[in-house]
C-alpha cells in the first residue's frame, strides 16, 4: 500500500525531522519503486511505526505535512482513515463536475456523473493502492469549478495545492498564461508561495533544496516499468520490443540517450501543438471553453509526464465527463463521437490491466503487440486533447456549461 511512505514521512515531519523524509531518496540515483535502505532514517522510522518494506517518499513535503494529524494514530488506523478520506472525496468530485455542468443535484445527469466517478478504473486503482491521485482529481475539479464561478483566489489555491502535492499539476500555468487568466495566476502564485513558506517553517528550507536538487532530477528521465504508461516510456518499450529486449527497470540503463531524448522531444512537441491550438482559439473561447481547456490540459499532464502510473490517469475523468456531456448536448460528428468512445475505452485502462497481468504471469502474447496495447493509453489521451481543441467553436461550446440544453436530450449526430 502506497500510504506507508506517506505515513512515515508524516511521522518524521511531525517529529520536526522533515529534512529526513528524503533520506535514501537523495542519493542521485532514480528513487522510484525502490525500497528504503534499512540504514536510512526513513527506513528506521518506518520500522518503528509498523510500516514494513516501505518504498521511498518521492512527493514534495507538503503532503507529509498535511498528514501529520494522521501520524498521531497507529499505522493501521491512519490507513483506514486515509481510505475513508479518499472515498469521501469521490462525492465531492462528482459535485464539482455537476456544478461545472450546471446540472440539478437530483437528476439523471448527476447520477450518471456519480456512477462514472465510482466506476472509473484509475480511480479504483488509486483507492486500492492508497494513492494520492483521488485528492489530485478533487483539486483539479474544485479549481475548475471555482474558475467557472469567478472565484479566482479559490481556484488558484486549489491548483497551487495540487502542484505543491505533486509537480505535474504545474501544467495548469500553461493554459492560464495562454488564456491571459491573470487573476487565477496571481492567486496561484500567491498561494504557492504561501505553501512554500509553510513547508520551510515545518520542515526547514533544506527539505525543498534536497527535494528539487537531489530527488527530482533523477526521476525526470522516467522509469521503464510496464505500469508506467507515459508517452516517453511507451516509446522506449516499443523500441525494446522491436529489438527483442526485456522490459525491466534495469534495461533503462542500456537504452540509448538518443531514444530517451526522443521521448522527451515527443512530449515537448505534443505540448507545443496543444499550446498552438489553444492560442489560436483563445479569442473565441467563452468561460465554458476555457474550463474545458483546463480539463484537457489535466488529461495531457498524465500523458506526457515522465512517469504516469495507471492511477495517475484519474485526473482524466474530469475532461471525460465534460466531453461526454458536450457530446450529449451538442451536435457532434460521427468521427468525433467514435474518437471519444475509443479514447474513453483506452483511458479506463482495463485492456491495459489485462496486458500487464499477462506479461507479469509470463503469458505475454507478443512483445510488439503488448507494447502497442500499452501505448494506446497515452495516445488516446493525446488524440482526445488535440481533437477537441481543434474542433472547439465558441457558438456551439457556449451551450456546454450554460445549461441551455437539458442533459438528457438526445445527441444530434452529423455525418
């Protein structure tokens, strides 16, 4: 359970040893998916509080600080409370999405959103693993909801807290800059600065220096595990499959730096293309379009990050709900509807789970086919983002969040 490292880090932070939460993770080697060495302060603390075989803590210090209240309970009790918090977050996610869509609380549309939240595969994986992805989904949804309501400071706080917990939500700055949302950006910067001060007061500035100076750089190249479904890792896996090499973290040490660079360039090129589309459409965008754009950038962050575990795709649920509501409310071509359907199917990662289970059990069908199947997840998200931004037109999209068309109306399909 991934809550173990969170809990151990919270204990250290509560004991004013916050600088020790990265002991063993700041050696200069990639600390991802690595068990803490028994000689480190982190491992010794984990053993003392009942966390057996803990992985290293790889998040910014604020998550540990937020969980300090749970450190006053035993590990088992704290784990149960954390699970309850995660489950309790799901109805809040649904409420935020319902608010963005301007649906009645008691309606078929709201019920569909609630069912989607509780049945989305990455969310279920996050719950099972005790991951923080559900909280990040809630913050993205809350930030987007506050933005549509004109609560810019609250929106900035939600996005800032998400960024302080995990760095990938920092991508929200890109659409905010392109759309010239200066009020949200000011709130974001102000709250992020405040959170940095809080971290320094609780953990000392050395914790931030250690994290950004020694923990983050080795993680930037990604990790070649089959459960990492980022676009860069997928490209590397496909290369290995064509060269009849095993998929393993140790293999990454023998991958050509050119191939690693290719993955990074691909991610940067995709981000660049999305930025160009957003920039070209920005003058036509209504508030509903801008909320959709923010949600699509959340989806994009999971696809192009160096490391994207399956549960990390939980944040895609926000954009998927908005896209399906739009498909029901507005005219949509058959091609876009099919793209949305296939993209949703891929992003649920159920097919991906079957492929991974086959590989782990030694029943892989064919390395190339398996690699292609796993590549479908990030590609599906990228295609959806590009397709929807390219098709965005303000006269039609304005109806998305205005509530002028009932949620339960039949879609109009155009050939």
